């Protein structure tokens, strides 16, 4: 068929997101957790004739009487022949016409005046339509803002042509000079509020993500026909809602590097609106019968309630509850097993908080330990029997009290079949389950990166919105806490800075390769806060990497510096953190520049000043982090860490040799408040247990409980959750045991 220029505009049940960003800022070319295999890709190599993705014909790819189409588009330049974003024969198409306007065509009806699509930045575009014979109404949106409402005579139709993305088979000269991402087709017409809110999240992006309508049963995903995310490389473009797999033609392909930023933030979370049916269901499974020991950890940002908030539960009655983790109206964190429950500290509301609980059974008594933001907050015991039932697991809901539902945000929910040590809780806090580098034995992990799948395997523990035959959940994936804000991406958007995936091959170095601190320090406006990490071992510094987690709503007034043991200082952040974001990233020389995207940046970013080797500094000594707050809203230093000379093990040798003998050193400082460091050495690979006891011989903390290689180690003990007094710490291996005394003074 003869090619022709595009003068028309298509209206279909697809909604296109194009997000444009001032100064090319968006999320970076290097991203982490979001995306299959932790790769956030886009569709590229489209600048040429015959370059597109072809999806075989299917009846449900025809535009319905009502529908929405969406995508993200990045135009390097306009094509004078126009550019197709999506097309299905002559009966349906979304394009940018020759005068650079968004255009929709359905059968013989062309909808123009959709608004200009700018070049040189990501733009979110969407078209939603309704059909009321004899007319159709098309609503156009750019960056969540309605740009046109067009009414024309017409109706939808059908054909047997394949659907093409990123170009046209019928009009090969109308190719797209740039990139396309997150293309979605719906058979429902959605309003502007929903379009704006949903544009910053991926949907699907995992095998069997929508098995048995697990996703589309949710209110905000009802009517989703297809979602192409382009996050797996190769010639096939997978689609995980209805298996609408496409094939790359003419050189079109997913692109993962040298991409001018990306529109989807690197961490997605789950939002629970707070109704009795807003929860996620996970089928019963024997792996959840953790009667001897277990652990649960997750990130929450909750809205308080007079009836309390259930985070996770399993059981249809009070008496047969296997376990339930919940927050009381007072903010008290509690673990329930059967009829009994015990408290474990107060969880702050209206900000992101990491919580963890462990339990272990001995002689009919469960010992339960609690941690908030990585800090041990105490333990309690209960004499009970853990019931085993056939009930579903509920995330964010309680079967026997529907008023005790969760409201707020949740991320990285993980269940373990062992009692996590304090060191494991500490190490896992910021580490994404997708890193496959967690300390402990996972039963299941849900990271909510556009799907409800158990990310460590065992699809029998995948979650679902299909919770009730009558009521549908209103839960949604979320990229920003203020994502219903319209307009281009800017630093006003507040990302969810919880976990991160360092994602380095062949070995993920985080957290094992880092000396890590969780100071949890408040940073008030007009103040300067200092924190120190001591690095043992005398080694010339050749390479440095810094992990940083700063929590706050306005990072633009914060200056972060790092001083080496030789007194040399470098600036990490210089008042460019933005208006809406926290900071969660790794600073490393040679990474993408901070000016190329907004905080919290990617999993890798260059410091404001290059580290180099800090003027030839030795790694041994005190490294001092300085945070100067010149902004208007208080912030919090949750955690930071140092990776010296590309370490992947976290072991900083005292000398270049393997230790000759076992050694447990006296903690320093001693007395301490609240943090002290303990050095120990093991001359051979050993099963190591490091335990803290009070003066009565009661175990209060397990710092290490794992197999370790030969080397010299440093453990930081945080006594924030302990009372003042004398404590003993004990190092045990198969052939060695030693105990020393320390004093905590508050």
C-alpha cells in the first residue's frame, strides 16, 4: 500500500504516557529494581523505515467502544512525515502528525488538535475515548493534563492486521525518531485523575503476573488489555497481562544503556487506600507454617487509625491466627501468635519506616524480638502454640476483623523461615530482594514492582487483587507519593526511597562490601550533623563508593560532605537534592552526573566532587560524614556506608595475611552510648555466632549467626533499644569461644 503522511489522530482504548522533563531530567539511564531482571529498558532503534514491534492480530486488540491508550515517548527530533506510536491497520492508530500534534484515528474518523508533543524530553501522552452513537468523544492528555476534547461522528471497527508499536508497516516513512516505553491498551475510558496518577508505574513485567486476573481484578487495572514494558532484551517483546508477545522488526530493540533518562522511578511500592477490601491475597501454603522460628520485615508509611493497622495476617479467627503483625492505634508494633500478642516499640507514622520481627520457640515459649529502622527495640515472650490453618495470607487485611485494615504505603514485605540476627536485619534493611543477596533464608518476598509476584520464585506464593467475588480492591502501585500532580517530571515529585539494588556483576557488593551505619539521626533546619565510620586495616585508598539514605521532603537545601582520615574533604551533594525527594543512592566516580536527573537518583550517581583517592589517603581511620541543612523542612539520616577499594566481602583485613588465631577484642569505646565497635578474627572458615547477654545471662541480641570466611571483622553494636547497664558479648565457633564485658551508659 502506498505510504502517506500522518494528518490524523487516533482514538483507542490505549493510553500513552509521554513524560517530558526540564533539562532532560528524569530517572537515569542506569536503574535498578524496576524492570524484569532488574533492567529498566525502553524501545529504541526506531529511527528508520520498517523499524517497529509487531504484535500478531488478536480480537481484543481492536479498539472497544470505550478505551484508553497510553505510552511514554521521547522524541529526538520530529519526522516531517509524522511518527506512529501505535497502529493496527487503517482502523486504529496513535501518532504525532506532520504539525507535531498528538492524533488519534479510529476507522475513518480522525481526531486532531491533541496538543503538541515536545522533543528532547520524555512526555507522557494518553487518549481516552467513549462511543455514543453516532458520535465518539476523544480526550487527549499530555503529562496528565487534558489538552483537547474532540467530538466527531464515528464508531470503532475491526481488522486482521497486526498491531505495530514504535512505527508503521503500512506507512514505513512515518517512523519515530526516539524512544517509546510503557505502552498500554485498555478497554475502558479513564479520566484525567487516573491517567495522571498511573503514569509513573509499570504494570505486569513478570511471568504470570496476571494469572487468574491477579492484577486486572483491581479497580485501577480493570480493563487492561496489554502492557508492553520493554524490560527484557532480545527479539521477542514479552507482555504479561494477556501474553500479547511482539516481535522486533527492522532493528528495533529494547535499549538499556545510553538512554536519555527514563520516566519510571527505580522503586515502586504498594498503596493501600484504607478500606476493608483493600488488601492482597496470597494462597495458603505449607511454607508459611513457621512454627519453630521465623521473621518478617518490611517498609511501611502508614496513616494512624483508632482501630489499628494490620500489616500481614494468616487466620480466620482470633484463636487460629498463625501470625499477625500489626500496629495499634497508639503506634505500638505487635506480633500475634494464636490468642497471644506482645509489643515491640512504637512505629512513627506518616514517613517511611523499616520494621522487623523475629520469633523462635524453645520449651513451649516463643521469644519475639523487634527492630525499628534497624535498631533493636526489645523482646518479649509468650507461652502459646502457633496454629496451623488452611487460610489465605492477607497483606494489609485481617480476616476476622475487617475494620483492622492497613492504610498507607508498603514495600519489600519479606517472610523468612529462620530467626534473623540483628546483623541480618541491619544488613537487609536497604537491600532489595531482587539483589538475591540477602542474609537469611527467604520463604517469600513481595517488592510490588508493577506486580504481586513472589520475587524469589515459588509462584504458589504470588499475590492477587482477586480477594472477593463482589468487591474489588482499590490498591495501586505507586511511583511517587504525590503522583497525581500533573505536568512534566520535576523535582517536586516525592519518590519512595526504601530499598535499593546495587546490581553489580558477578557479585552484588551491597551490603557485604560496605562498612554500614544506621545512625537514624534527625537533621533539623539550620543545623549541621556529623557521623563517623572507622575503617580498620592499613591500605592505600584506590577507590571509594558511598551509600547514602537521607529521608525528607525537601533535599534542595542540604549539603553533604565526606572527610577522609587524612583531612581531605569532598562534596557529595551541594544543595541540588530537589524540592520533593529523599536521597537513596550510591555515589561513585564515573557514574551518571547528578544534573542528568532528579533525586533520589539511580542506584549509581557521581558525587558533586570527584573522590579520586582523596589526595592519597590511607583507608584506615575515621571517615566523617557532614550534613549541613540550609533548607526549610527537617530531614533524617537513616543510613550510610563506605565501600573501600571495590570490596565485595565487607572484610577489612588488619594486615595482608590471614589471621593466625581466633581473637575477640575489647569493644571500643567502652563505656559507650549508644554505638560501639567490636573487632574479631577467625583463621579459617567457620560457623560464627556472636551473641549479646544481659547480667542475668538472658540473650538480648544476636549480631552474627552465619558461616564466615577467614579474616578480620568489625561489628557495630547499636544499643539504642537497650537499657543502661553491664552486658556481655560472646563469640562462638566450632572450636573457639570467648566472652567479654561492656558497659552501656545513657
